[in-house]
């Protein structure tokens, strides 16, 4: 269904002052650098050639806004956890993302991406805590499932669910941008939250 919607780049914002005016419900993706945020957005929207892919991993501290038809805005948050970034860059990331998640009434769902092959880093847990503090609906998406055998993927899923879902009881969705595993499940979650946001917009 979403295949037919036009994906339009709105803008890249380096600071809160430059966020576009929120016209539609927003769904954001956040996660470590290289975890597969852009690939997930491409796969979700089938926009293979969309400008979701960055060439300078971990360096570009921009929030990218894309409009999906008249339905919603998709937001690609800058990656974190990139080794060797200067402290100033990390602080800038925190400031930018914190101002976004706390001051964006249109934001109705955040997808927190983690690589299914890796144990969570402290920064992943910090981001999860940030989302909880902001009172935002979020789901954990375990990416790159195609890189593991089915049984290993299942093992890792159980382990990650224990870490993430146990406390906040938030769902974990296995996903692959290569095989499209999880795509339909993820769309269902997104559509549910967008529908609810349309019905009862936050003030
Ligand atoms: N096998 C496999 N590779 C993937 C998958 N998702 C992403 N990748 C690869 O992982 C690398 C990083 O993917 P991106 O989508 O650019 O990751 P990102 O999170 O947007 O990275 P930054 O924007 O730099 O933070 C690329 O080489 C992708 O091709 C997946 O589901 N399976
Ligand atoms: Mg990216």
C-alpha cells in the first residue's frame, strides 16, 4: 500500500530552529551509526534511490525529514556510537536529538534500531531511557537478521527481548532490509500510531 506513496525529501536540519513546521504525524528512526536506519527507510518505502543513505557515517549531525504522501513524515535521526567522535560532536548529538524528542508534538512513534548480532551498548540503553523519559511510544527493531542463521537470529532475539522488553514491555521486531523480513509487521505498528495521532493530536 505504502509502495504507491510518494517520498519527498523535506529538509536536513542541523538545529531545532530549523525543524520544518510539523504538518503530519511523525515517525522517527534512531540508532547507532551503520545500524541500518537509512536502509530500513528505503525498504519500508521501497524508495531504493531515495537520499536516505549517507556517505559520511557518524559525521553528519543532521535530522533528515521526509514526507510520505499526505500520510506522515519520516525522520532519519543522526547515528550515534561512532568510535572516535570528539566530545563536542557527541554533545551536539545529544542536544539535537533531545530537543527533537522532547519538543516535537507531532512525533508519535520512534523506531529504535539495534543490530541483531550485537549486544546493546550503553548508548543504546541511554537512548531507550531518553525515549521513556520523553514519554514517547517506541519499538525496538533488530536489524540485519539476514546476517544470521534462523536459529542464531531466534537466540539473539530472545536475548535482546529480555534486555529491552523486560523493563518497558516494548515490542521487538526482527527486520532485514535485504529480505524484507519484518516489513509488514513494522508497517502495522507505524500505521496504528499514525492513525491514533490523527485521531487525537497532541497539543
Ligand atoms: N545484510 C544487510 N545489510 C544491511 C541491512 N541494513 C543495512 N545494511 C548495510 O549496513 C550498512 C549501513 O546501512 P545504513 O542504512 O546506511 O545505516 P545507517 O544507520 O543509516 O548509517 P548512518 O546514517 O551512517 O548512521 C550499509 O552497508 C547497508 O547496506 C540489512 O538488513 N542486511
Ligand atoms: Mg543513514
